[in-house]
C-alpha cells in the first residue's frame, strides 16, 4: 500500500488508478463512490467538501478487499450485498439477478396502468422480489403472489419483503413444470395480472456479455436455448390460459430481438391490445396484452 496518511481522498485516487486497468475511469469512480458511501457513509460531495477524512487501518483493509473483488469483476452489488431499486433498498447475493433499470421501467408501466383496488397479481420468477415488492407497495391494496424455482431466491425475496414492510405470498415453483394449481393459496385462482421477467438471453448472446455477469450472476436466471428462446413465455401463457381472468393483463420484460416473436405468441393465445413498450434507450423491452 503506497498511501501512508490514511486520507480517504488519497486512498480513493490510489484505488482509482488501480481500477483503470479493469474499468474506464468514470465507471471506476462510480464503483468507488458506491463502496465509500456504503462502508463509511461518505458521499462524493462530502469527500470533496471535507478532504481531511481519514480511515482506520481496519477500514482501509475493508476498502482494499472490496477493490480486490472489483478487480475480479465481481459486481459491486454483490460486494455490498444490496441494490437500490425504485424507492427500495433490496438485499442481493449470487442466488438472484441484480435488478436492472429496465425492470424498474416494467414496474412503473404496471403501476401507471393498473389503478383498480384489490387486484390479484402474480410475479413469475421473482428473484430478489424487486417486481412483486414494488407492486405491493405501489398499487392500491393488491393481493400479490410471487414464485421462483430457487429456494435461495425465495429466502432473499422474503427478507426483502419484510424489510420493505409489505406482504407478498412467496411460492417455490418451476413454471416449466408448475404445481401452482395445487398450491392451495386462497385467491390464486382469480388472477387479474401476471408479470414476469423470465430468462431470455440466448446462448449465442453470451459473447456480448461482460464477465461480471457471466461469472457471478445465476446462469439459470439468464439463459435460454437458442432453439427455444420463448420457452418460459410459452409456459407462462399456457398457465395464464386457465388461470388469468378474462380481461386480465399480462406484462413481460423481453429480449429486444424477440419482440415480433412475442407478439406472435400472444396472438396465438388470442390476446388483444398487444403493445410493445420501449425502454429509456429506445429498445423493445416490454410487452403488455389483455386476455380475451
């Protein structure tokens, strides 16, 4: 360690130099700002205004180990164990995907569209619980269910619901071989809204992905076979055919390259008012439809 004065300002400069071998300068600055804010409760502006902040040796070691993880391309959200999503602070680990901005946009689409009180909603493939918990907080007295194939994900999502002060009915289930109709949860037979952000990245698209995703985020929550990229959407539509109420709505986050295929699938299941919604970057990222 070359820094002898323990000044946080100088430590940040030192580690930023190290990280530029792995990240561009702007990203490295952002990652260090997140770590410093999380570990020491010092924001970027506070550090600028008070450059004399010093760290203890144990605090320096904590920062050093976190930077070491960053060099291994471990996502900063997994390092600190939490992520900001909408107005929530959610616990995450390698058992669940790190929620993305596109999924926040999906949640906002639903909250802005669904104004009725007391809706029954199911989030299929909940992961961290980011969608189901956000809807439980943002909608008018909803009855929210959420499923995931992973026991570990259900555990994380349950913790997040408790810390967010909302109630969600979590169910461990594999939508490809669902037992939801046998679950016995009261109200599940009259579903008004189905939402899902299922795996949708094809194997061929791996080449475009960064190591921090491929090496750390759960494989089964990301990828689908090249020859059957809509496998989860097909299973959800099959489930919806007997469980979503007439006039019920379905919302999906999708692979931008498969928007036309998604429209075709929903038409096959006789949905109407099929709409493709673009994300903030102008990509086809969400689909909504109404069941006849």
